[in-house]
């Protein structure tokens, strides 16, 4: 078991931390947190699992081997750090402007001086890049994986052949799925699939994507988008949200962004009633202990599931997205 450092993004407060923890659990079968703080997580796991974690995570910027932490007033701890053979360079970053009173260049020189006792410095073409994360303390790690956010940009709504202007960005769709803790190969149902943004990410991560929507045009468009990215739907159905328990069962995770806003197509039904019917139907299709990630404009409860967490994203004006994570109670009968 090796300690790894996760450089988290600063989005949605605690959501990046929660997503990282769930990704580790899903890919390793457990979670051993060493420490966490502003913009970072240190967790121990078998290094052979690193690829699986980095391939699916969305709200982490970099992952690497953890080297140690120290207070900026005493960088002597860096003297015990052992780097791989070859040259090195240090790259420093403050998390959200923290440690403003610390001269980062002076700190780099001091840490570099300690590390150069065993390795040569090469600022232009180093063999190893040492990352310095400045937040509650100074943390050092060797970058081993960087999340390719540019790749996710190629799947955002405007790049798809069939799209609706209201759609989650791929990184948030991916994070929503990860928050459910679903394992690779598990079934992910989106019962308000729309143009398929969430299911595209589920299939990209190696899950079985299952689509349903009351609007046949959306199912056709979702399938078109999946094919555009050379992905497949495991199952699909034109079905009302209230009828999904008669069509689907033993689902590993539900991840969905139900309709909201004035331009939403609801078939004339009151949006609040749609939400209430959804919260009755969704737990009925899930396996015991399975989770549902549901995005809504306001916080909501569910009789058949326990609310584990809510993360709020301010969009514009009075609109906020509330990322709910529910878990179905074991033995719950519907």
C-alpha cells in the first residue's frame, strides 16, 4: 500500500473530495484516508489501481506519489525525501490563494537545495517534476497522472450531433456518477436521459449505460449521440418515470439530471409532481444499498432512500443545482 496525493479542484467545495474517495472505494474495494485538507487528499492503496482511478475521476487535477508535508517556516523535512534517479524541477501552486505571506520562490529554492544533495536540478527538461501544493501546509508529491480535462471538453453539449441547451458539463456528469460509487461494469440508469450526456460518461468509464425517457425523440437522440462517440447503450426504453419499476430492476446506480426551467419539456405535467413521482420510482429499481445521484434545483427528500450528502452549484441568478446523493436502505420494500 502506497500513499498517493490527490490535487483536487476548487469546485463545489467538498464535492471533489467526496468524488475522489468514492472513486478509490469503487476501484480498490476500500478506502484508507491518511489526511485531507484544502484542495487535497492523501490516501493509501495498491499502486496497480491508480490507472483505474485516474481514468474515471473528474474533479481532481493531478495524482501522484506522496512525498511528505511541512510548515513553510521549517522546510527541513524535505531533506529526508528520496527522489527517483535523474534530474528534477519543482513546480509550486497555491490553492485558492492560500499562504499569501509566503515567498513561493524562496521556498522553492530552499526545498530545491535540500533535494539537490542527491539529484541534479534541471528546470527545462527534468526527469522528475516535484509538485508543491501550498494550502494548510506545504505538500510535496511526484505527479504520476494528470486528468485530461481537454478530452472531456470534446464531449460537451455543443459538440454532440443531437443536443439540448440544458445539459451538465461532462466533468459534472462524470462526478455525479462517481459519487454513487458504482463499480466498473455496473449498470447506470438515467431515467431522464435527455440527450445522453450522463450516459456518455458512464459508458466512457466502462459502465453499462441504460437510458429511459418519456420522450421518444430524446431516446433516439441519446442513441445517436452514443453512436457518435462509438459507445453503446446496454438497454433503453421510452417509458414514463412512474413506470420504470415495471421495466428495470437490480440497477447498480441511478444518475440523473431531471428537467427543470421554463424551456423544459414535461408533457404539461407540473414539475413538482414529476419530482415526487421520480422519488417514489427510483429506489424501486435500485439494488439494496445502491446509490442514486440526482441533480435538482432545490434540496429534496425521499422516503425510500437516505440522503447522504448534497452539494450546491450556483449557476446564475436564482438557479442553483443541488447534487443529491441518496442510498437505498437494505430490505426496503416497494
